[in-house]
């Protein structure tokens, strides 16, 4: 059994409100408004609330890519953190399990704030699309820096119980071998996933408040019948030995907090599928159809805002990972988009308009045109200093100006100075008002990127997460104020306005090896290409590459002459 705290696990509750719609589709899949609440029973008695639809962030070796602990604590968009445990399995025992004296080992080790951050532990990185060896009857194949390891179900239960996360994802047998997968393999996946879930629950504490906050992958691959069978197995009444193992539960779903979907293995399998009606939306709906309405639905490895809007509209998903925004920050992209689409934009020039008539969702700051662009990162959002000097609208009909609270657009001077010796003394004055400093410019970030400064990616990551957080806030506002029908209309406008390359075929972003391309459409691909070029502009072989590039340019010029 998995036990998540010495003092009893924090209580994770979820409330969801269905929204009426004129659409003939089932209300079970309509967009919905909800709230995830985590209440701690320790000395802090802290409460964390996440309005849904909302975002979550995925860590790499426990940390948000590019961000220090101070960056994380200053970024309000970071509330839920997924930690893939496979990256710690290069040694035994894994480092996070060695902190025996802490009430919150993962929070303390990675410096997450127990009053701000919900930490969720899962075995595999949901973004990793590489092929893996087959899973076994009692183990899951995982990957660490030293290669592939076998993670046994008993070890996973021990690791989760030793690190006390707020939420844990049960092990599931999801094939990562090359598709297509036979019916026999799919049946094994269902049987193993159900058995592993039983092992994680048994024995069940009689008091519901002592049970772990457990999320479950809804498995079945791209076989709708298999997905339906697994969902029904969660809700059907248990008998015999299985019922005795999980007593006093009547079925497995009684102990499940919420449901998760990893889209990477589904997209890899869909590439080999010829059935016209097998889409991500159809598969997710099939899994959710027989399950309760009032539990959170979480999706990992979405590809961008178009993907998010499509799944909210058609499946009522509540939480989405934001790895795509972090990845774009890695490639030097500053996001700059809003929902609904801007009606009468003002200020610096908007993002680039492509040949297809659609607008980019951000700026590729590796591009040389930004070398002398001294505007803030986002055109559609005010920076903190501009917001402070902008009069507040007084009329009800006045438009509320968006602003970006990230450390790149709204930096502030620290109120506490660093002490370098015992003679340094500084007492912060609480009466000093918070003062925003000038925003970092596109030209400055462009300079940092081309000089390989790590701070460029940190600033872009904080900015992109803040823009995505505002995107979800706008979705909530539109649903609450205008309803589902108006929301669907705005989704269509968004699809026609922004270039994101995600509408249509669910496999269009998969290469020959099944790897997932960068998000952001044409913008993302150009930024990744520029990032590679700048990265290769130094190091071993640089002179040979420059000579080859120069020679190619001379030949092209000669051909023109």
C-alpha cells in the first residue's frame, strides 16, 4: 500500500460545475468550471486552490527546467508540479528516499513551498517518446541517465511511501514498444494495470482520510473497446479475493482521486492506425464515458493552445501540462497571444503574420530583427511599470488591460539584501511600497541568447508560464461570463487567427521515429533551427562548419552570376 504522510495525507478535493450548451453532444464532455483544493493537516494548515481549466508543470530531475528555487517561488503560475521519479533510479536507494526526518521530503529537497505547490509523483516522464523494452508482469521499464531500469511495483510503492508526495500516479502498463500492438498485448496491459492498482491500494485504511491521493492512467491504447473495458473494470463491484484485498471498498474507483492521459504513446500508436474515427478526442471520450463526472481529468504532453482548446471543448479536461511552453522558452520564443483573439491591438508591432494568413503565437528572439527591438517581450500584455502608471478603468464597460507579472516583464528590487558577513545588517522596511523596475527588452534577451547566457531561458520560461496562466484565466472568464456556445465561437476564431499546427491529424507532428516536434507551428520550427545554429557556433568543429558554410555561400553566389 502507498502511504503519503506520517500525519495522514493532505486532502485533495475537486468540485466541478457543468455548463449548459446548445450542442447535441453529451454534457459529460462539455467544458466545465472547477476547483482543485489541497488541505494540509500538518502544523501549517495551508490550503492550495487551483481553478480549472488550469495548468501544471513537469519537472526534470525534480526541478522546473531553467528555473532556480527563487524563480519558482516568484512565479505565481507554478502551483502543481509533476516529478518523474525515473530520473533518480541511477542509484539505490534513490536520493529523495534518504530524507528520513522530513515531513515533506520532496518539498524540502527541491525547495517547493508547501503553502504554494502541490507535488505529484509519477514513475515515467510523460514527455519522453523514446521506444522502451517491454514491461514485465511485475515491473515497468523506466529510463535514467545510466540507461533502462526495471521498476518493480513493490519498489514503487515503497518509494512513493518514503517521499510523501501530495499526489501519486499509480503504475500502469502502457506499451512503449514500436506500434502496432497486438490484441494479446493490449489485454496484458489491462490486466497488469488493474493488478498493479490493487497492489498499490491493498490494504485499504478504513478511514477515507488516511487513503492516498491516487491518480490512474486510463489505459487501452487506441482500441476503443479496450479503453471502455478498463474504465468499466474500475467501477464494477468486486467479488472474492479482490474484494477482500480492498475491503471496505466496493470498487477500485472509490479509491481513485482522478484520471490522467498521456498523449505521447497515443499519438505514436495513431500514426499506424487507419481507422478514420480513432482520434484523441474519441479515445478520451470513450474512457470517460462510464466514469464519474466529479473527478479531475488531467492530460500530459499537449502541443499548444490549439490542442488545449480542442480538448476543453470536446472532453472537459481540467488540467494540462505546460511543457510545450517551457520547450519554446528553450528555443528562444517569447509567447505573445491572448484568448479571445485581440480585437484592436495597440502598441508595438504584433507577432509575424505567415503566408497562410495566420499569426505566430510569439516571438523568435534568436531572429536578428530583434537585435535593436527595445520593446517589452509581449505586445498584448503591459509590464509592471506600465501597469502602475496606467489609470484604472472606472466604468463597467471599460476594457481591463492585461499585464504580465513575470520577472522578465515586471521585475522588482528585492526587499532583503544578501549578507556577505556578520557585519552586514539589513532590516527590511515593510512600509516601502513594491516598486517595479523597467521590463527586460527583446533586444536584451536576443543578446543573452546569442551569448549563451542561461538567464535568457530562465526569463523566457517565467514569461511563457505566466502567459499560459493568463490564457487559462481568460478561458475561465469566457466560460463563466459568456457560456459554452460563445466559448466555442471564440475557439474557432482563435484557430483561424493563430498558427499553431495542431488542428486536424493527431499524428501530424510525429517524425519517422515517432518523436514529437516542437510546439508553435512554423515559429517553433524556425526557433529550434536558429537555436541549433547558435549552439553550433562554438565548440569543437566550429571553424570547419564556418568554412563549409562560407564555401556554400560562395558557390551559391557564383551560380547566380
